[in-house]
C-alpha cells in the first residue's frame, strides 16, 4: 500500500472528519466529533436477499438467513451468477438489471449470500451495486473515487433518500461458519448499552506500520462512557492479545496475530487498513476480512483493489463507533462511515444491531 498523498475529504467527509492532521495529536487534544443524531434503523422488512442458485454455499446460507432473520420470499431474489472472483462489466450490468427490476423501491439494503464474486473489475461488488459501476476508477485505483452521499447521513432510508441500496456480503470460510456468523448477529440485537450491563471495549490500535496506521489521527479520546457502557482504549501494538469483551477493533497492518485470543462480543465490528482485505479468492500475502469473521466479528470491511492510504476509502473510526452506538445496524454503521466506498467490500450480518433499543 502506497501513501495517498495530500488529497482532502470532500462533501460530508469534511464535516465529519475535520482534522486530517499530518501528525498524531496528543491524547489531551483528542476529542469526539459531533455526529448527527439518528432515529431508527433498518429491519428485516427493509432488507432484500440475493441467492446465487449456481452456488451451493449461497443457497444454503441464503435460505438459513431468510429463515432466522424473517426475510419473506417476496424479498428474496434468486439468480445464476458465475462463481468467480470478479464479474465483467457486462455480467454485472445484467445482474444489476435483475436486482433493480425485482426489488424496485421495496427494499433499502441487500444481503448477498456468497463469497464469490466479490468484485466487478476493480470495484467491489457491494460498491458497484450500491453506487453504480465506476469504470474510470480502474485506470487509477489509487485516485479519488466517488463520494458517498450517505456518508455521515441521518437517513434510515438510503434507497428512498439517495437511491443507494446498501449491500453487504454474507461471506465466511464455509457454510457452517456463515451460519455461526448469522446466529451471532441475531443473538447480538439489543444486548449492549443497557443499564447495568457489563461494559464493552473499543480498541483503536496504532501499529508499527505507519502508512497503514494513518487512521490514528481520527481515533477518539481514550476513556469510559458509562452512559453507553463503552470503554475506549488506544493501543500501541501490532496485535492485541487476550482482550476481553471487544465490540470494536480497528487497526492497520497486513496481517493481525492472536485473533483467536480476542473475546469478541456478539455484534462486534473489526477491520484492518490494508490493500487487499476484500480479495477473498486466494493467498496474496495479506489477511482478509474472513479472518475477522472467523475470529468472531459480526461485520468487517476491506478493499478489493489497491486503494492507497486514503483515509476516505476506509471506515472513519469515530463515525463507525458513534452511529453504531446510536442503534444503527452493522450495514448502516459501516456504510455511514466510509466516504469513498467504491472499492470497499462490506462483509457480515447486515442486520446485527447490538445497541438498538429493544421494543
């Protein structure tokens, strides 16, 4: 991953990320951003499910997700897609037309029940489905990509308000692991931030990799927030070990050790800033998002083509935290936190919402 240069955020990125300083601020100077208040979140009635009938994993996982999340059949699209890493533009356009014609304005988001395909040329499949395919990006994947109008938004109806149908991949190492992921997401709903409950820990890690640790300038201040049951920890290490009750783990490194020692609570989010975390079809010298899912996270994020170290192409640590704490689903919190998501693959249970109020 190469340094990105001095490009600045645009649109809402400049409002929600006001201090992209070239050096790390002192702990005394760190402060929380002012995230807008959001009321409500997506539910099963807002979510469409897409199953690839040519993929046994997709069929098994998709049918299980529909059952446990209560997705009605009228919100389930069954298609036949090539089981390969990336779709061509032509293959994608056929698929996108099927999605748009079937769902119309009925749903605000999509769960894609497969591991492959994860991309459309240099675009991620979640980025292309949600924002439209961007052919220009493939001539310079390190360049500025499309800004998301949903970044930092208060909207709980992204398709209605922005014509963006948020999407997330139900990907895991195999179907059995995917069912564990789904069960974890379901069991997380409404379990955190409750009065008298044990607190959970959000770890923001600065590693020895200075380029991949670029997000450290956006980390929040350390400390406890009893009102929401959250303890923010700023770590200086290449990998946490034996960490308890982890709800958030954000770091920057090609590969993260000791994940098997981390006690992720159901609904946890975790990601690492590196070039190819969203490339799921084989070894390339970097850990993928599937390692986070396998370790117990309920959702993660990684890029599918070389993004360079643009802050805007990765989840904003504070935005991700604050929207999730307000009760957003994993799908909403991750999408609200990425300013330029075209290359980003969103993976996990879209409806996991541990901080959502029980009704």
